[in-house]
C-alpha cells in the first residue's frame, strides 16, 4: 500500500560548484600559474577542525539547493574538497547526536539517548581523549550539551580548553570547568566563538590540534549581529546562517594565515535536521520530509563538507552512506592511533572515501554496502542500507514503511508489499544490530 505524503516536497536544485580560477597576465600568451597552487600533500598527523551547526537543515546551503541563503564559504569547502550527500546522524536530537559524534558510538551505547538532563558517562572515551593521547592539543568552543556540573565539562573528557555553554541555555557560560560571567549576548555569539577559536588555534599552532567549534547557530531563538541583520533573502533565519558562513570563512582564512592549510582537515556538518515544532518552523529539509527529532530523512540527513588541500581532491560529491559515528575512527586513524579494543565501535574510517581511494564503504548490507541504524530516544526506529530504508512506526507515522530513497527521497511510497523480502531482511537486521549495540561493552 502507499502512504500519504508526509510533508511538502522540496525540489533539490543542483548548485554549480565554482571551478578554481587561473590568473591571466594582460595580453600575454605565456603559460600562467594557478592563482592558488596545489599544496604538497601532507603525510603527518593533520590538524582537525570540526565545525558543527545546530539545527541546520539539509537544504539550507546554496550548494545543497537553497536559493535564498548565500553560503559561499561553506560551499567552498566542498568546491575545494568533497560534498557528502548521504551523511546522517544516528539520532536527530542535539545531545544524542553530539554524544555519537564525540564517542563514535550509537547514543544509547554512550548513555545519552535524549536531551538533558543527561551526562556523558565517566567511562566513555571521546575523540578528544584519543587524540590528546596522540599528542594533540584539544579545544572546544560553543555548545557542549553533555552534562551540567563541573565534573561533566569537556575538560574532564579529553579537552584541554573549553569556553561555551554546557546546555542549551545560551546565557550560562563556562570556562574550563567553572561558570564565568565572561559571556556574550546571543547576537554576538557567533562572532565571539569565531574569534576565540582563531586565538586558540594561534596559541597551539606549533603542534597538531583538534578544534571542535560547536556553534549555537541557527538554533532558535534567532539573533544576528548588526552586520548581518536584514541582509539575507532568507529572512532572519537566513541572516543567522549567512553569519555562520562568515565564521567558516574566517576560520579557514586563519588556517591559511598560520601556514597550516596543507596540514589541516576542515569538516562542516549539522547535528540534525531543521526545527519543525508547532511554535518554531525554520530551515529546509531539501527534498526530504520531516525535521529535528524525526527519523524521517529530513531529521537524519545533514549537509557535510570536507576540505583538506592535497589530500581530498577538489569538487567531488559522494553519495555513499556515512555518519557522524564515522568521525572518531577517521580522526583517530589519521592521527596514527588505534581504536580501544575494549568497546564496540560501529563507525568506519572515511579516509578512503574522502580521498577517492574507494567509492563506497563495504559492509554486510544489501549489495555488500554498509548498514546504519537510527534511534528515537531508546527505540531503534530506522535502518538504511544502500538505496533502501525501513522505518518503524513512530510519531511520524502509525505504520511502518519500506522506502527506496533514490526514487523516493521524501519517503512517500511504502514498498513493503512490493519488496517483502527486502522489508523482512531490514526488520531483522534492525533488531540484530540494536541488540548488539545494547549487549556489547
């Protein structure tokens, strides 16, 4: 049977990725050099800059289809690197999503299935823990959301430096593991985090570093600085996203100014889809249905762009299934480390996918690809493998569904009756993987 549409469809418009320009001498016929020479590939452990947006939708960037919001700096990461179009989060809610990306584990395994009041367990190892053990300086600016007491702060979970907010309250700032009055009003928060992030990179530039820049933007309430207020055709939401884009440009510029371009991996992503509450609906899910909190693709699918000159070839688009749980194994592998053997990691190292050494991630899924599951709180609610997705009942629908995401990204047409074997296999695998996640250390 066919399910009724779950929301308005959004036409994903193909965005042109600007080619890198070549400088030309006036009237000269002599060969010219590229304006920005390709850096010599760097083979050592890279600096890692991970920039996270809060509640940014898949369709909110120009390179992902927005026609009203200008994001040249974020888009530039993909133009000079790779744009991921199949990138998802394990749970479409702030704290659970952040727990997964920092620990490399499904959020229920990390002990954070939903938003606060929750705290990251003392025994959990974060990517900052593992990178610091490899000699990295580790710093976080922005939203932590994984605990609210002194012992819960990032400086007790592998980070050398922290300035930001422990929860979603952007009026309560902490420095290290202590509260501070040295905060910033919401309209200046993006600027403050950006400036502090640059100063921190300058202070640690002589050693490998990991910067986690976790912006508040574009989470509600929406406030932009005077320099961006009223500037975007996308309204106040567009103003906030365009200021976020400015921040990305400033961070990349600082990396270049420090002479670290060829040795720095920069990744930009969002923690979940856009806000879709009754009182606050902002942002675009692109061609997908649903948003934040939902296990529909609009809640789970997020933009992700990766730049590393000399290592990540420019101008590529990769559609293979990838997830924030893959970031920890990727970062640790690039740092020359190994994953701790005493706990379950289901994420994969994305290095080969990013560099073009491989076109897909292998696994036990359909056609030999990987399988990813997704949670609503403690409930395993969806599984994706290849082009197929099985969605269990939830607030998004009272009945389950099987969807071909290539043909039907909005998840409108239930194919359970047409593909009963695929449906049965995915139902079985969803439970098997979920059981493994709960039962493993």
